[in-house]
């Protein structure tokens, strides 16, 4: 077992899962991979099982049904914490998060320069490829909204490409973070910041997926808007 693990949640990512796993394994770092699959009907898990025969660093956990990004990550986090990893990364399967950035992000954690490192689209300008203007405005607006409401000093609070020293995750009440979509990512950063952990941002170039379908929908947007207000209110009374 390596010291670091990359957790990749999947639902219908058969087109992407083999290339992303091979890209991570090709990096000059020692990292395991856990794929958390929400019982994808397209055979994503079967592809991972075949890769596991060739690569002992690859692990798979299949959940019974699709419940959203947040529950999938909590499942993966608990698995990784039980195994005793020192560093954990969350990353999408669709290559929107550049695998090569894992090298320098892990270095920041190993050198103890941060407790949590965010692969940021908005550090040092807007660094996004292949998004229409409306999607960029929605994302930038969401980031500004979150920072205004919460005070979180992170330029990309909704980012889903994040590395942790696992003591951060052990300190959080993961069961209490019940968001299913991108609000889950905001909540992790917010509660870590409230507990005094150091957050660094590493600028990445975000590229919209080429293969597969986006998981964004109106319920995810609504959860982020109203859920963050509720989270901020709760934080005023929670130690």
C-alpha cells in the first residue's frame, strides 16, 4: 500500500475510466487508486475489475445505487481512512482535472506546506477550457457567492480536485455533511477552514469533459445556493 490514494467516483464513465486510471498510474508518484462506482449500468465497474488484475494499486468499491457525489466521496473517504492512508485526493474521471497536477499537489502535502490543497480554476485568473460563457459566469458567480456568504478565503470553493492530509478528514464530521452535489465540496473546505487547517490553492487548467455526460443539474445548483446559507447559519452555533 502506498501513502497516497486517489478516490475517483464514477457513474457511467466507461469511456473515461481506463484512460484516467492509466494516466494516474503513469505519474512519477506512488499512489493507489480507489474507484467508487454507483452501480453504473454501462459496465464501468467491469472495466475496473479487469484493470485490477494487472495493477494491484487499483481498488474498486461498488455501491448499490446512485446517491450523488457527496455520499460516494464519504464512502471512499471512510474506506481510505480505515486503510490508513496519509494523503487522499478526490478527482473526477473525465479528465477535467489534469492528472499531472497530482505530482505538485502531493508535494505540497508531503512537505507539510498545506493541510488541504485545492486544484483551482480561478487562482491567477480564469483557467477553464471548452466551457461556454454562460457556464463560466455561473461557476465564477457561485464562487463569489460562496466567499461572500461564508468568508472562505478560497478563490475556487466549488472545486472538486482536492488533496488532503487525512488527519483533516478524520477531524471532520463526515456523516454531518449531507450534501449530494457540489455543495459537498464547499462544505469540506468550509469546515476544514473553520477548524484551522491550512488551505493552499494550486492553479490548474480545467478542461470540460469530452466523453460522457455532465452530472450538473438544477437540483445541484439549488442545493448549493440554499444549502450554503443553511450551513453558514449552523456554523454560528456549532463548535
